[in-house]
C-alpha cells in the first residue's frame, strides 16, 4: 500500500505541473538585458567643413648668379635662417676688378682726348672769326669734339656696368627665410642666370590653398571676402592635438567651370617654424551661424539598408526604432537634424547586442562633451587676426 500511494503522488504532481506551463516559463525566463541609456545632448554648435591641402611658402627664390665665374667662397650654413642682404656666395671678383680698372684707365685717356679736341675746337672758332681757317676745318674740329664726348660717355656707361657686375660677384639673399643646401660648391664655375646655387623660402607665414564647391560656398560663405577674414584651423599629420589658427585672406575672382569649385587661400603665422612648405595639412573652417543642436554618440547610430536609425527607450523600458537624419560629426559625436527630441532616451552603444521591441534594464549614464570642440576658438582666432 505504501508503494501504490507514492506512485500515485508522483503522477499527481506531474499532471498538476503540466497544467501550469506559464508558471514554468516565468520561472526560466531570462532578465531584461542591461544597457547604457542617456538623455540626448543639446549644445551650441557650428557647421564645420574639412579640407586637405599642401602648405606653400609665400616667397620661394631659386638663387642664380647674375655674372659668370668661379665660386670663391660660401658664407652660410645649410638649412639656417638668412636675412635679406646677407652675402651667401662669393664669385672670384678679380676679373671684374681688372675690368673696372681697365675702363677707368680708358676713361682717363678719353677725358684727355676730349680736352684736346675741345682746345682745337676753340682755336678753330677763334680763327674762324678772322676767316683764317676754312669752314670745313672748323666743322671737322667741332665734330671731333662731339665724337670724343660720345666716346667718354660710352666708357663711363661701360664702367657703371662693370662696377655693377663687380657687386654681383657677391650673391646676396633677396629675402628673409630658410636656405637650403648649396647645389654648387666652392671651386666650381657658374654661368650667369643659368646655374642654380640654392633655394630660399620665406617662413614667417604659410599659405594653404584649397577649393570649396560652389554649393557650399553659396550656402555657407557667400558673404566672405578677402577683406572680411574667416577663421581657419589647421592640423598637421601626426600631430592633431596642436592647432594652428589662421584666416582666409584670398578668394579667387571666378569659379572654375570645369570643377564647380572656388579657389581660396588661408594664411597662417609661422613664428615657431612648425609649419613646413609641402606639408600635408587638414583645414577646418566653420560657418558664422551658431545654433543649438541635438548630439548623440556616433556609435549609437545604426544603419538599416540606406536608413540611419537610433534605438530609444520607452517609458516601459522597451527599445523603439526611430529613423534619424544625421548632420556633421564633432569628435565622437554626431549632430541629429531630424528624428529625435530633447525628451528621448537613447541606447548609447547602439544596436550592437539589442534590437527594437526588446525589454531592457536601463543603466543611466551622462554624455560627456567637455573634450569635444563644437565651436571655433573665438579668442584664438581673434588674436590671430588682430596680430595681422
């Protein structure tokens, strides 16, 4: 009897448990996934535009000699800063000094010949008054005087040219800047206006030319001119933390019809010599309008075919799917132009492990935008423009 009672009890328990499947499912259902949830950020931002370019020096001199000769001396250290008027190369001056001395001697001789011709002319004039000399002889002596005067003027012009050539034996720097290496060393012969001695670049400021498409120009910068400086921020490859501040100082006078772009130039002070011609640079410039925008982490945005969406958390802690229209990026954050409101709570890490309709357990976090640059550094830009 004890055996039958125990079997009956077991069967009864199995039947009763099978009649309540809901309680069994509830007992094994997993808890809702815990995710990071945050309120959207609402900050004042500017629309930024990024362009890439290569830096250029305002002045580049390819130094050539103005006279031919042999390099006698080099008076600079390669790669150093030079000033306008510094003597860089000395061409052997002796042949030019000899030419100056020769012309001076010829001028002395020509002056004596002129003095003699003038004396003969004066005697001819006196004799002509007494009709003691023919008119033809008198005209001949007058013409000889004029010829001697012309010869003297020609020699003096040659002497001026020779003296100029003598000064050109000292090859001087025409600008302030940084000099390259000497392409022709001491003892080599150089040819006037052909041999390249070295190059010099001005480095007090740097230019950055870039092209803006006409749609962007017309919508964002149509009021900008060369006389209304637009602040620009520059960063170099490998050193994005250091920002160089400059401004647009040149706007071309026509849009290129082949590319639909406008040529623009930004100028940057280079007092610390950190900017090098030819360096790859990334430029950022902002429109003048500043407005408040909704921002969320870029990772919170998902892609569904051609659509962008964000998962928001309802009052019942259920994820909802919302289509959004994204704007420009600021650091790791993205502007949302449409689709979200200030009351929305978003899944900070996006749809990586969750999806629409899922219940979740919110972990409240706060979006930190303290390290994100949302507007241009007005003080730095103002100081840069004022310094010009």
